[in-house]
């Protein structure tokens, strides 16, 4: 019998499993789907030879997170390819904001708002590692890495707080004089699938916006699956086993296992442990809210997208919505349970740096539109129209499409309730108290059972930090192992 079982093989489940196995435990991972990776999978869903990322596509967090930096993706054979333009934001009339990897070049392209952009991101960029340590912490303890802790300048908290307040209140326009820079910033804030003028939105744009100039927004050669495969290979190398095609229906299956880590949304925890959860905890879990959702539309194209605005052809990621006001209106509609007339579309063109995703000369194009939770609407036409608005002629390049509506998302991954790709709304409360208000959000009241999914701090994204924090608690409490997980990953222990 294994010492530890992990249920779910998303990046957090695999991150936790790798740490536990490196600590010398016998680890088993049970995955419902036929393939590993959860939100980090790649498959041919349109035409043969076209490899599409089914969920996560761009990886600013995977190259910046303490977990992955210690794990070292490159040493595990994952080639991260970094577009020169991290993200672009086209506007009507053939104009666009471009967030280059280079901050100065970005500022130079933003006209009268160049200085404002430089002043917002410059100080954060100089301290980006501290900012990441802060935001990717368990929101309860100081950053794990003692080196970061010793270096930490209390000013970073102040600077971050000032920017959070600015970009979450009516002050948010004061900094800007033109329309491109605010639209560029709002495109990132809207990743949270929340009204962008909010603290979670401001937090997302501060973190991802800084990383755009620090490490870029890379894509892995061959697709996001490469990240999951690297973690799985490391786990197996350290004696771990992965069982796919096994959806766990009851936690009772693992009664004789010392510790169980669940890479699951709270609703799935409730389903598999319903009869055993104490009433108060179960009630708190039921209050956990699921948020706005995504309808994923993948395209196989006969050529690159014909963007009207110069520079967009060099971007890995593009935010398609138009002005700041349009983004606010679209997210307001989604938050109110409606479909926006002109939806926010997040798109990725991996072919800019990775020629392995499609047959020679052809391209894959990744998109998802924000929709209300549980939406059954096929957004292919709405997405196509939004792309066509900024890239006339796009429609003529389409060879095939594949759609996954929000309502069908849970059939692909039970964590994405109603198509909520964050496994829980990123409200201010749920950014900190995730999934319930407890000092240790990873530990459940069931002996030896921990949550390690993105429904715990620090929230969604492919960064492995939820898995790391949960594994650290499980190692300490269940096995008395106090070694820093970062040392285990870096081979220092
Ligand atoms: C459409 C989409 C786009 C995204 N884009 C990005 C992006 O570009 N960049 C980024 O960083 N992040 C992105 N994300 C978010 C990112 O994919 C997730 O935050 C991340 O995968 C969460 O990892 P996890 O390990 O917590 O859970 P998941 O990756 O969701 O994995 C959970 C796993 O548990 C399994 N499971 C569930 N229930 C059971 C059960 N009962 N028994 C056994 N197994 C079970 C599931 O099948 C799944 O494999 C995106 C997500 C989606 C859906």
C-alpha cells in the first residue's frame, strides 16, 4: 500500500506527488481522465497533425514560480519558447498596444502614456522575484525561500498595495491620457473572469503584467502537455505510479493510506467524502462560489492570422475586446449571468515561436470566450467575428474548429464546475479564504486528507504552488519531514 495517494494529475497534483516522492514516500496518483495533465494537456482535436492546448496555453507563471524554478523545466527537457511580444491588444482602426518583453520598448510604443507605463511596472520589474514570492505564497506565512525573505524590502508590499488600490477604484484612469495603455492593462486584468476594475483584477494585471517584462509569456515546444509529462517522468523516476482512467468516487477507497492529497474542486471533495465531512466544514464548502466561465474554441488554420495592426503577428497572446470600456461592459454582462454582445476573447498563436504545432505552413489558433457559468452556448461564431474585427480575412483561413462549451467543461475535467476555469471564483474573499476561512486551507478535517488544487491559495494557473504548499503541510504533519520542498526539488536535501 502506498504511503501517499494523490487524486488528480493536474499540475498541482503532480507537483505535490513529485515532492512527496522526492521525500522518499511511495506515491500513487489516481486520475479520472484517460491521459494525465488536467488543465495542462495537448491533443489533436481538429485535424491530424494540429496539436491544440486544451486548457492552459501560455505560461508566465510556470517560468516564474518558485516550484518550477526549483524543479527546472529545462533540465527535464521542456523547451520554453518566448515570443518577443508577450501579449498584444488590438483596437479598431489598425492600432494595437504591444507588451514587449522589453519594458522600454513597450513604453516607447505607448505614446503619451509611455512614462505612466514605465512608472507603474518599472519598480515592480526590479523586484519581480519578491512580488512572485508574495503573491504565490500560501497567504499565511512569509515566503518559503529564506533568501527571498532576507532580501525582502517591505517597500514591495507598499508599492503593490498602492497599485492594487489605484487599479481597482475610479482612480484607475487617472494615470493614462490615451486609450491604448489602459486597454492593454485591462486585457490582462480580465483574465480573472471578473469585473477588471477590482482587487483580484488589479492583482492579476500587476503579476502577469510584470512577468510579461521579466520572463515573458512563453509556450512550451510541442504544447503544455510537455510540462505535465516532465512532472510525471520525474515522479516515475522517484518510484511513483500513475493510474489513469480511475475516477475516484469515494475517499473510503484510501482508508489504509496515511495521507491523501486531493487535486480537486471543493464540490468534488464534497461528492467523494460527503458522508464523512463534519457539518460546519461541509457547510463552509457549500458556500464556496464558482465564477464566470470559458467556452473554448480551437482553430486549425491554413496560414497565420492576418492581424491588421503591426506587431500583433509577433505576439504569443492577444486580448480581443477593444477598449477598456468594452472590456468592462463585457465582464459586467458575464457577471450578471448574460452573454456579452461582443465577448472578451483570449487568443494564443503558438506558431509565432513553435513550428511543431501544425503541419508546415499551417497554424493552430487557441481561443476562449468569457461566458456565464454553465453556459451551453457554442461561441464559435462570436469568437470568429471578434477575431475578424481585428484581422479581416481570418474566416477564409479556417480549415476546422473544435468547441468545448462551458457546460461540457466538467465532462473533460470535474474541477471546472460550470466551465469555471479557476475552480472557484476569484473574488477578493476567495483569493485569501480559498476554499474556506481557515488558518491552514490545505488541511481538511479528515485525518491525513489535504486539498492541493487551484481551489486553495494562491489560486489558479500552472505554477504548482498549491501542490507545493499542501505537500509541505502533509510531509510535516503526517511524516515529521521538515525538509523545505524547494530543497527537495533542487536536489539540495
Ligand atoms: C480553458 C482554460 C485555459 C487556461 N489557460 C491558462 C493559461 O494559459 N495559463 C495558465 O497558467 N493557466 C491556465 N488555465 C488554468 C490552469 O489550467 C489551472 O489553473 C491548472 O491546471 C490547475 O491545476 P490543478 O492541478 O489545480 O487542477 P487541474 O489541472 O484542473 O487538474 C485536476 C485533475 O483532477 C482530475 N480529477 C477530478 N476529479 C477527479 C476524481 N474524482 N478522481 C480522479 N481524478 C479527478 C481531473 O481529471 C484533472 O486531471 C486555464 C484553464 C482552462 C480550463
